[in-house]
């Protein structure tokens, strides 16, 4: 056996927390066994409402799947876990949503969310690369930023992605975290 197959069931919850729910199902010696496990669970309560949320990942044995150090975050402050005292120094990039993050719509009225706007300004002053996106599209994001007087703070304006292509699910990205609008100062 040169690989094992990890089965998980993972999805974003539909409530306001936007939390990811992940269940570790098991580790199997073949893709056939892993697929059989998914088929056994697919009709069970909970799983049957999200059959598309099963993931099977192959992991070769005797290979380091994590080859770098790590950073611990507490209360929004990053610190190295041990050793050199130095943090990795990639250019920070933060993607900000428009609706119900920077502005709340009530009927036809748009109400700015001051704390989130202040956080954007603070992040910009700190040299963070900011991108604004929206399910309404790139131009809607740009117009919203202009309306709020913060258009120049953003590197670019994007449609909110429907899909991303990457070798890792977002919850495994080492330096990526989800911050709710009410906690934007923690970004």
C-alpha cells in the first residue's frame, strides 16, 4: 500500500455564522473502499441532505504533507509557534464583501456599516492589499466603494467567486481566516 484515502463530509452552514461543518469519516486503503464508505453513508440522516459534500483525498504514505512551520492566532494576533520569532512575511491580501459587510440594504435604502468601513481604512493604512467583491459583480463592488468614499483603498474589484480551483479546501489554507463583519477590526 503506497497511499491511503481520507473521506470527509464538509460544507458551509446555511445560517448567519457562515461556519464550515466538517466530519472526518475515515481512512481507507483503496479508492474503492473509500467510495463504498461514501455510498453507505449517502442515504443516512444529515448526509442525505448534502450528498455532494463528501470528499475523498488520496494521501501518499511516508511523505510529509506539511513541510513548513506554523503560526498560531489568538485574539487576531499572529505569533510564531516557536523558534525564530519571525513570522512569514507574504504580502497580506484581504477580500472584503459588499452587502451586509460594508453596507446593509433595507428596502431601497443603503445603510453604511461604520465599524467595517473603519476597519477597511485601518487595514489600508497598515499596507494590506484589499480587494472588494460582490455577488452583484465587479462594477457593483466598485460603485459601492465609491459611494462609501473608499474606492481608492482597493487594489481591484471582483465578482464573488462561485468556484475556486486549488489543491486544498479553504479551511486548510494556513494563513486564511473567515472574519464576520462585526469583527472586522480583527482582520
